[in-house]
C-alpha cells in the first residue's frame, strides 16, 4: 500500500527545467502523493503543466558577474528562502527536489535549513550553476546522461543515472512505428527552436530546404515554430519555394506533430533531446552557442555518436550545409529509419518512474547506496 507523502519540486521557468519537473509531478501524483511546485513568473505561465499540483512563485535573486547586482540578488535569495520555509511549515514536505534555475536555489536552501531531504536533477550533460552550488550538500543527484561534466568524484556515491523525464504523450510515440516513407512519399519535417522559436532557424531553414533537388523539395511538408516577428517573412519564403508549411509561434500539439514527423530540425536543449530519443526520431540539431558552459554541444554528443542525429555548430549552420545534411539523411528511407532506431536506443523511457523511485526513497530513511532499479551514473 502506498503511503501518501508531500513533495516540493523547484524549477526555473524555462521548458528545459519545467517539463521534467512536470513529468515527475505527474508520476508522483499517480502514486497518490501531493506535489507543490516552486517556480518563477515565467514557469507559472507555461500552459498545460502541473495539473493537480499547488504552484507557488517565489523571488529567487539572479547572481551575475556584475558586483552591483549582488546585494539585490542576495535579498531575493533570502526573501525566497524565507517564503519557502513558511510553505514547508504548512505543506510539510517529505523531500524537496530541485531541477535547476534560480528559483530552485532558495527552495533548496530552505529545505537544507529545515532538515528536509533534498535532491537535484540535472537535465544537461554539464552540471548547471545552481545544481553545482548545492550538489555537495544534497542527499542525491539524479542525472540524464552517463557522463556529466563538472561533477566531483566525491559525489559519485549519491549520483544516479535516471534519464530526463518526458511527458506521457511523448512516451506513447515510442510504441508506434516510424512513419512509413518511400522514395516518392511525403517527407514531413518538424522545425522547433524551443518555447520561443529561434530566429536563426527562420533565416536558414527555408533557404536550405529551397536548395534541395526539385524532386525532394516537392515531397516536403513542413511544420515550423517561429518567433512572432519572423513568421510572416518565413511564410512568404515558403510560398515562394512552393513548399507547404504550417507555421506557429507555439505548438500545443507538439507530441502529435512529432509522432508523424520523419525528421526534426532544432536546438539541442535537454528536453528536446529527451523527447527525440524517447520517441525515436532522427534530427539535425544546432546547439545554442550562448548556453551556459556550452552544454547543448555536450547534450547532443551521445545521440550523434549513436547515429541518431547530426549536429551543426551555429557558426557553420548555413543553407548549403543544411541542404547537404538533409540529403544525407533524407534521400535514403532505409538510412533514415535506421537513424530513428538509433535515436530511440538512446532514450530512457523509464526516467519518470526511476526518478520517482529515487525521490520516494529519500524519506523517511536516508537514500540507500545502490537503489534497486537505478544505475549509478559513475562506476
């Protein structure tokens, strides 16, 4: 019989932090537990997440390299910790789990002060700033990749490879066959640049597709996420090229779009890669060069080495290079299906379950050194 517990999840307001937290919340709620979320104003506004959970927005304080910002950041962190402590007095969490981002920092500091068990989940292949600051003090570290940079050997005993939890709608795609494709069939391309789109994709992708051989270009059917300021220019370019394209600033039905796509073009964020590998979809990925510690380049390495994706550095991302990579992947249906299988092999579809098992093990007893069902991330 499952004993109901209370858990607090703390995540910064980007999809990369919020989506895995949402997936864990759904798993914990399905097990009969109560969940509260701590985030910022951005996270609270993301639609379709955290049904059935309490949502609290707290001041976080953002530490930058500018010393003049430090007093304000320190006050924000202190105020956020104080508010989190008051929440814990009434909610009485069994554990607090941080997913990175500045709102997770005061939430975890409050848990450490209150003696509440803690864990952090790292979605990227490089340990993020907030997780790095607290990794030595928390009870458990969950990782999405077998190798994570900026980890210390002293943390190996409490580090567990679980993967990056994804939404149930994405996991259902894994059970489906790769969409049928022959040399004359419709070739469906999904272009996504994250929650706000990416202007470089709007500039390069239409022209790159326009350079494909005519017989290939006539087969294309494109769905592309664009920034609002780019969408009309992109639409006009596809009309000029004669390529059917469905454009939107936000794709609420992204799992459906992904399910019938033959190829994805996008950034290399942790959630994007987790969804691609869970679903089994090949991709051309362009890591965001300004990402902290260049973590998107690290994120894509496993999928590229497995043969499930191709990576193009942003400095090299041109219409000519995109067209070249598209032809290598797209002109041979058997090769594309093989890339899809290789992408799928990188997936960790049990990530939500395994992370929930780890979280449940935190309370009341200390985390065991080698939990059943979980593999240590480092031997």
